[in-house]
């Protein structure tokens, strides 16, 4: 486990919120941190040694004896909201960095990747060198996780209106993309949705991300050109008012 490195202010605030307001940690407690190893391999329990070290360090600064236990167990299916029988085209030029690193490409594509989807299956992948690498990667995964690697049936999005960071604050593009991925404007689809297997007990979570989409369910607008409409819900604003020293939910102009 690495020594806790310099922690950005935003991350320190988030860790403090987690410990004080969510976990309600009190002095004198013994704390055991459980961390899922699958998160290190792209599973949906996204975590890394640095983040866990930050939490452990923050606990120790509060005078608490904190231990860490890494758990290696087969992932359970996540309660995603599934799409059914989707057809069309999905075009994206960014993806979750957790998997792009295994594919060997940048999470920021030079050329957009175009997926053609027919009845819930990805039938064509087109674009530049990133699309070719993605196509080859998916073909190589068939032997590990089966044909579910071409399923197109999952869409969800981030909820944090301030989850963005500049390259000056976070020079590592993989971490930067990971943070942006949680922004409320970021809608992503799963490029393939195979379940974990006994031989490959990890959740393949390769994604295609968009940040300026309009997304409707029936007549209800969920996102209006990237703005998550739920952020103006009175109940959300009421919660935000409880924390005036936090970044809040106001939209800030973004430049893509
Ligand atoms: Fe996802």
C-alpha cells in the first residue's frame, strides 16, 4: 500500500464528507475498510490503492485505527437499468479510462467511434485507429466472456454537477476522464455487457460516453443538451442549501 500522496482539495473534502456525514465516524472506533479487488480490474466497484490510502490516512488523522482488507470475489450483477431491443447508431469520442487502458488507446479518441446497433447487438464498429483497437479487443474478449461482449443494452449517467477537473490540477488523463465520467452531463452506454464468468470473474465495463446529449424517456426530458434536469428539482436544491460551503449544483459553462 503506497504512502498517502498529496491529496487534491476536492478529494479531501469528499473523503471528509464520506467519513463525517455518511459513515459518521467517531473517535476511538476501530475501522475496517473493505475494498473490492475487481475495481482494480475495471469492475463497477471502482477503486484504487491511492483512494483507499487517502481514506485510511484520513481515518488515522482522526485518531482511528483503520485497517484495509482487499476482497477478491466474483462480482454480483449490478442493478443497471437495461435497454431492450435497441437499434440505431451511437457515436462517441470519449470512454471510461478504466477499460481504454486495457485496450491500449486513449480515453479521448482522435476520431469518433461509430457503433451500429441492431436489435440490442453491436454489429459494426467504425472510426479511426481507436475503433479498430476496440473492435480487436472485443473480438479477443469473446473467448473469455462469450458473445455478450457485443450486447448493447445498458445506459446510465453521472450525477455530480461539479465532477470536472483541469489538466493543471490532474495531469493524468486516465484519472481526469474517470472524474469527468461521474459528471451529471455524462451519459454512457456499455459497449458490450457480458456477465462475469468463473474463468473471468470481472465485470467488463467498456463504455462510450457523451456529454451534450438530449435524453428523453417518453415525454420526460432527463438531459437537456447535457444538463441533468433533476438538478433543478426542489428536493435536490433543498439538500444543496444545507451545504453552502460546497460547490453546489449551479451549472457552470463548460467548454468542450
Ligand atoms: Fe457503466
